């Protein structure tokens, strides 16, 4: 609760609300085609209300080639036909509000699909006005053999750089090759993101966002090699160069100032590779005006090797307790909040 006018209590809905995640593809099929959709979600709203759900979080259902289950977005302002239409999404928002429920969407703005109109323009030529909306770099050559610009490894394996035959340069993709990373250093890119991916949906009544990869927008601009964590591996995970970068907090403050602060909305960021609680607090401090809450991976990564999730080891109860304790400290005698 927060102090309101004359000291009265003012409920902050996202602090005591019950959130419920929906993965639309597998949730409820409303039209009989074997795939979950918006109509199916609407059918289940009364049931969710009876369960005590206050806020539903719907995972990506924007237009997408589905190379990464919707996290490769080709149009932020359109719904993928497999789920319905823009009008169906607007109806879903209204139906939630009619039941005094709220709804948040996924916000995926570290990268787009390679089928997004922005990237199609960017890869059209080296002098295209949108060339700098993504990260393009020339090849390195060793003994006459073409190599990527550095040794960064994608989260999905292999190099984080994809060769483009047409323009004879590499582009950066921290995830799959069909998900080129957006260049947040470019002012015009950020403004387009704010307008198309964020404000577009807030103006239609969305109550906030679960923000994907929220600390990866600021990269080391000299793109150095990552430190060797797996000796003998050609490519290395290099989170030290793409997580919590030099302008990361600046970017989030700008997003909040220009867009989010003008709406009664909530933000829940997906925050990886950030174990220092004092640093986490910078993201969720009410006074710093960046995010309301974050997801962390202290619990999810228990039993995994630090730089290879496929290498596992036994989980020990004290490690689980320690992870939970660290997260709870975020809202203990601070102005932050945790999930």
C-alpha cells in the first residue's frame, strides 16, 4: 500500500494482485483448429476470475514467422492470424476490464524478426536510412578465411553473428539468426520502438508489459571478444558485453519518462546475469523510475552450469533457500519490489 492524499491508503494494484501467465498457443482453442487463440482465452476469463486471478499476462501473439514461438516479431501492431486479429485483441482487453481484471502483454524489443519491415530495409543496402537500426559489422579474416567480428556465442548456440551475402557484412543476433538485435544507440530506432511496440498497445488499454531480455539493450560498442569461459570452444557467452551495458539504465529511464509514466501500467522485466542485489535494486527502485519488478534466474538456473544450461548438477536445498532470500531482500527496507 502507498500513502495517498491526506495520508489515506492507496492500493497499488500490481503489488497485491494475482498474476496468471497464459501461453496462447496451448491454452484454449476457441475455433476448433487445434491451436490456442484469443477466442479461447476470452472463453476462460470467467473461470480465471473465479480462481482469483487479477491480472493475466499473455505471452507473444503478435505477427511472427514463429521461429522462436512468437519472440521473433515481424509486426508489433498486428496479431498473428493463428491467434486472431487486432479486433480480437481489443475485445480481449475490454472483456478483461469488464470483469475488473487487468491484462499485460509481452514486450520483445531487444530484437525483431528478420521479416520485420525495419530489418528488410536495413539489409537492403549499406546506405539505407535504416541500416543503423541494427548492428552490422564487416568480417574478420584469418589466413584468408572469413570470420565473424568477434567470438560471441548466441544463446541458441553457434556464432551470434550471421553473414548477409547481399551486403557482405554480418549482423548481430543474440538469439536465433532470424532475430536480429535492434540498435538502441540510434535515437530514431528507440523512438520507433516506443511508438510501435509500446504506446500502440497502451493506447488500446493494455495495463503493462512483461519485458523480455530487459537488460540487453546496451552493448559494448567496440564489440570486443568475450572472455574465455569454456576453453577450446570457438564461441563464448559474453554477457559482460551485452548485459547491464553502459547506457542500460539511461534507456529504461527514457522509456519510462517518454511513455510508461503517462499510463497506469506495470512493468515486469526479465533480468538475467545480474546476481548483485544492489544492482537489481537500481532497476526496481521507485525513485529511479525504470521498472516496477523483475524476474530473476536465481531459482530457474539452479543445477545448471554457469555458461552452459545443458550441463547439469544436483540441486541442494540451501542453494534454493539462498536464492529465495536474495530475491526477498529487494523489498525489505527499500523502495523496490520483487516478484
